[in-house]
C-alpha cells in the first residue's frame, strides 16, 4: 500500500469523466507507487474493468486502481434531495476517515484534468493543517464588494475554497473533524453548496491555501469577459495562474459551457479532455 492516494467519488454516467481524470493522473505520474481509489455506485463491471486497464495501457504499472463502495456512514444521511448537487458530492467529507491508513490523500472531482505529477502535490499540505485547497474563483471575484460570509457560516468569502480539489492531511483532519459532526451538519442541511460549505466551516482555521493554478476553475470567456470587468485584481491573479495550470477543473459558467455539452473544441483544455477520452475508448475496444 502507498502512503498517498488519489480519490474520486462517482455515480452512474459520470464515470466517463472519472476515466478522463484518472488517465490524466496516470499519464503524468512519475513516482514510485500510487493508489487510485474510486468510490462508486451504479457503475458497470465492464467500466470498472476498463478503467483498471489504464495503467497497463499507459505502461504505468506503478499505479494501482481500486473500486470501493460508499462509506457506511453515508447510510445515515437523511432526507437529502438536491438535483444539482446529489448525495455523492457529500461522500468526499468522509474520505479521510474511510481511508485512514493513508498519510495524505488528494481528492479530485470527476470533471478535472491533471497536468502535474501528483507526487509533487502531497507535500503542499503541512502536517499541522487538515487540508490544502484553492479559493473559489467566483467568490474570489465578487467578495470585495459582495461578501456573503455570514450566510455561509464563515468569516469571509475571500477565503472560501472550492471543494473540487482537496489535499487531505488524513490524521490531522480526522483528529479535528468527526464523522458524527459531518453527519450532523449534513442532516441540518442549511447551507448552499453543502459539501463545500461544510468543509469551509470545519476547516476554516486549519487550512492552507494553494495558488489558483492548482484548481483552475473557469474558461476564458468567464475570465476575460466577466471577471476582468468584475474584479481586475483577482482577474490578473487568475491570468497568471492560467499560464501554468496544474489541474483544470471544469466548473460551469454559462449553459452548455462544459466540453461534453457542445460540439466545438474551444481551447487546449477541451482538446486534452477529448484526447484522454479517446484513449479510454481505445482501451475499451481492445478489450472486446
């Protein structure tokens, strides 16, 4: 077993996105050994078999992929209904307790592409901090004149992080946050963006902030046509990050803005998305 792991949580049709992200992680990995742990529900055996073949196809047999059922604690989530952010989004909060034998864990949303060797990321969360994460692009841009901290239970939205890329310091997180506390806050269900807001509240005084390039969340239309007008200072910081993106996270801005929602290929990140998806389809066809 590796001391570090990358973790995903996925249900149903989103497994294609997971496969793309996993392929990008493996393609750029140069370390000794890495475990990739995928928590799944409603995913076919054929898809799992195909994904397990990615390290072999890319000649990266120092990477091992495992599939897991959701944590038992998730059965205690009550009356949660949210079409936009389904229950699977909450599973990430239980990841350090579920995989407590690891030292550090990189959690990734399924709609990500990784450009960096993840082995270089694990040292970025200090031992005394529970998580390392990246400020949310949207709230960074608006919080100079629209700070909704009180509504979200935090001191300020200027430090509100996006939960799509999280580096967990497993022991520190588990010592700070119990699964009972997580369940209590989930079942109260009183915040918008529930998983993300719970993470921000519980880790507010115990997190490290990473630069924007480690969770690059928006496309050029958002940056140059919206953010530049809204907050030039933040937009300039994001422009700098744009030149050295470590992880691209496809966060929706306008309708049909995701790569898989339109026919045209609008930038290099979208091109890379389709390139990795093609690799997956080739692996699948070779297994038939």
